[in-house]
C-alpha cells in the first residue's frame, strides 16, 4: 500500500508543473492571488473560479482560444447587499513570448478592460508581466518567479513566488504593490483546485475548475 501511495504522488508530481503554470487567480486571469502571471490557460482550455474574501465574492470564467491569448469575465459581488451592486469586468491577456531556455515568458494584459468595475475595489488595470522558472535545491519541481507592473491596482508593481512544496500543492507568496498575500494552493483530481490565502491581511478562500474544450 505504501508503494501505491508513493507511485500516485510521483505521478501527481510529474503533472504538477503543467497544472501550476495555468491556474486562475482570485480575479480570474491565470496567476497567483490578486496578481497575474505571464502564463495563459493554453489552447482551448477554460476555467471557472469562485473565491470569497471579507466584503466580496469573486466569480470568473476564462477561455484561451489561442495558446497566446486568454479572455474572461470577472464578477465582483458584495457580501452585504445594498452597499454596492454586482458588476462584471472583462479581462484580456496576450502572451508576447513563451518561456524558453534562458528567456522568460512575457505577457501584457488588462483587468476590467471596459472599466465597469470602477465602483468596486478592483478597477481597470493594464499590466506587463514576466515569469520564469528556476530549479531550487531540495524542491523537485521548478519554482516560478513573476515580476510585473501596470496601472490601477497594479500601479506600484508586483511580484510573486510559487514553490511546489508537495506533489499536490504549491505555496505562493505574492506582493500586490501594497500587501503581501500568502496562499496555499491544493490540486485535486479532475481539474479542481482549492486556494486558502491571506488577502490584504484578511482570510480568503476559493476554488477553481480547469478543463479543455
């Protein structure tokens, strides 16, 4: 039985890099907690997310019609009706360069492209971002480092480190330009993922589902 579990974890570890690279953030675009990475979902892949943090529920749907293009919608819903109306914002990310040996992945994008979330906390934000994987001694899978800057909620610059600490889980530390947001991301069978994080110092939790069209 012990050998069986070891084989299962090894198999999951081989799949982990592909899963981790294309995981939706709380805001929908592939990334970390509140910040994007330079990766996209991948050709014909789609994802749905549902996350909760104090005062807000975040729902999103994303799709990649091309390897280099990701589009989606994010719904921001208040936990206390009456203070703010539910709004939807469009997200677009275009990957300019795929990660290669010696070169990082580079993408540009926009969160809330039409400015329809302007009354909420996550307003229109354009960004440029680079991501690169590094081998670290003691960690079986590569660690992803992301750095970027932009406007709106990303105007102060941002960075994130995502380290696979278990064949089924990744530890994330993100700086969104104002706060450090730690997150534990668990990968489940059949394309499901769970996030537990501290978002701006407050508890946040959610789930995502990713599959191929």
